[in-house]
């Protein structure tokens, strides 16, 4: 989960929106906006929607059947325990594995260490367990720059180790946090990678991803950006659609109707500035908490369900983003189960779409085929925001 620990302010170029609608006007806009929900989308290959699964207390063998029931076809395993990888034998669920940050220096120093990790976590199970991607580290720039010099050599050694073993269908990348690498989220046309990480790490890493046909992995949380910028309307963060729920990028003329697309296009713009605009993007973490401490008033079950349903419906719509018509390649919701024993903030324990007893928290259609349900959910979301607004 992305840690929120520093200010994230919009660029001075940002054009802000103000809302001063009375209840009757807002209600009328809710009704009028429903007409936008029936507009047809373009036809493109749909992004894969997956989930993050951390095996704190739920046995993996029970999880696989749950994932099939939810119609989820991809899982991210932050801990990548070999016993968990084995439990996905013949499940036809693709796996995104993670190498811990603590192993990066050793793997960078010697390819034999990369091979040792692969022999322990991949070789006994692949291809019966459908491993698709290995992330070498997760958010290595969160607290310091100490691992930056080791990251790219470690990725090369893992990539070459796979090739030595005759495996060509598993890609190698690393995972960044949006807040820790981007200068701004708006306007996307002004977004760049933060220095010194851009010159020292990210640009050569982009070349590696281009050369190996790999994807850029990013933890992307509209919830965190929304919390740090009071001028962002809650509906903009929750994929709610009405005529005045947008922001325009004056440089490109692009109109954004949700914060997720705006953040994705900021990343795409930054990659274009670095000369690598065509690298696929995988959102490795995104979500919304259902509960939080006293300062997190927007961490609620209603908003969490609204965000996840909005995300899934948007990814299933074939609309992509304004700057990339195919959108992201994959998106992993954080996370499958609440982690009530986790240390840290109250909200850090309540990102799951299910309770630890394996019962559902929300009604989410992951199949992406229920367009009528999509329209009804969007309408329900608009009226929920309206009701919560009246109660404030």
C-alpha cells in the first residue's frame, strides 16, 4: 500500500474548479448526467483487472475458488511465498510476483543470487502456476535513494536468469509509487519524473523496459491525491459522471472526467518526455479504504464500493485514457481481504473488498459485461454523493 507522507500539490498551471450548486441544481445535474452513461465506447482489448492477495490468515487453497467465483483472472502476490505460488497450480490465474527490497543488493551483485531466487520461487511451479511478471522491489524510493544504484543491475540479472533457464514469457520490472516519482498530477502535459531519480534511475530503466518488452509498474491511489488537494471534488475521484465534473488540460485541450485517468496520463506524458511513450502501464495497486481514523472522513464503505465499481466499469468500457486509447494493460485492486491485525493507521487495515471471514463487503461485477449494471451503479453513486452532501 502506498504511504501518504508528504505534500502533493498541483502545479501552478492547474486550472481549478469550484462548485457552488444548490441541492435542487445538483439533483437536476444528477438526472441529466445519466444520459452520458449510455454513450458507446471504442473497441479495444480490455485491461486485465486483478487483485492483491496477502496471505496473512486466509489459506491460499480457499482463495483460488473465491477468485474464480469473483471472476478475477490475475493476482499480485507482494510476498510471493513459494507455498502460495504452488497453490495456484492449474488455476489459470496469472501471477505477478515480487522480490523483496531487502534482496535487491544481493541479486544485483551476482546473477547466481537471481537464479537462486528463481529456483526457489518460480522454477518448481512454472508454467503450472501462470507467472506473468516479476517486480524487482516495490516502491524502493519511498524512504531513501539507497537502493537506486542496485535496482537496474538486479532487474538485468533476473531477466538474464530467466533467459538462462529458457523462460521468455515472464517479464521483469519494478514497482514505483506515483507520489514518489511524479512532479504533479495536473495538468498531465506538465508532468515529469522527479529529479534526481529521473536522470539517475528512471530514464535508463525505461530503456531496459523498452528493450525487454516489459511494462512500467505503478502504485496509483486517487484517494491519496484527493486527500491532499481539497479542490478536487469527491465525484471526480470516484468516477462519478455529470456535466461539470471535469478538468481541462489547457496545453493539450484534453478534458478529464476522473482522477484515475488524469494520473495515468501524467505518467504517460512523463514517459513521453523521457522518449519512451509506448511502454505499457500496469497499475499494481489502487483502491479506496472503507474505514479510517478521525481525519479520514472520506474513508467509507459507500465511497470504497463506488470507487472500485467505477474503476472496474471504466476499465471495461474500452474508453482507455485521453492520451492512450488502449488505457492501462492491467490494474490490481488493493486488496482482497481486510488486514485487521496490520500495524499502522486505521485505514491501512481496511482496503479489502472482503472481510477476513471471506464474506463480501461490496457488490462488484468484475466480468465487465454488465453494462446495465454499470449505468445503475453510476446513477446510484451520484445519488449517494448527493445524500451524503446534504447530511454534511
